[in-house]
């Protein structure tokens, strides 16, 4: 199967927002920031004397953690906008093909074949099919397809090839 599409800068931004939303490491970062903020206050000499003050400290540090996560997300999105360029092959015309040995992408600048064992995650939402590999982040907009069924079929084909390669690799590992 193959599809040809045009990626826009807004596609890259929205895909990164979706990726940030699905990244499990965000919870770990939030907890790390939260515990770190509490420890920092404690090491700086702030010692709450009551349960209410401890709860206030915990809530305050939670707000700091959320703020730090928002700042990090903003930096990631800002970087995504900066690197989105037709000269780098991130935006513009893209061709995608689902092959037995991997996921093929061609732009005006580059041509890559990502083997299925290099794919880390595949997911779908209302706007995109997103494929995260070791070195690339592939974005396939829903608007590239004429129907919802074609969009879903392309996703299921990617998922099937990826899952088949995982079971094939596991069979060799036995």
C-alpha cells in the first residue's frame, strides 16, 4: 500500500502535541519535578510544622511541576516549528509505502526505509497515523485519504506488518 501527501508545519506541531500527550515519560517527569521541588524546599530549610503546611507545600510543588512540563512541551513544540522546513524534508510532499521489509518514505530531500524492527510505536487518532521509530517520527495526515475506511485500512496494514515482524523476530530468538 502507498499514499502520497503534503505535510504542513501545522501537521508537525499537532503531531508533536499528540505525541507528548501519549508519552508515558511525561508522568515520570512530572513526579520527578514534583519530588525534586519538595526536596529543594526541604533542603533550603523550609520545614512545614503542620499537616496543612505540608499539603500546601505538596500542592505548590505540583503546580511548579505542571509549569515545568508546560515549559518543556513549549520548547519541544518551538523546536518542531523551527526544524520544520522543506529544505530538511520535514514538510512538503511525502510518499509512504508499506513494504514487507519496512516502512518506506520519500521526500524531495531524502528517501528512507525504516525496518519494522526499528519501529517503536504506531498509533492512530482523529488527525494522523503516527509512527515512531528509533530515528524518525512519521506523520501521515488523515486528509491524505479519501475515506475513513482507507485511513483505517492503511493503519491496520502498518500495524499488521509491524506485529508480524515482531513475532517473526521472536521466532528467530527462540
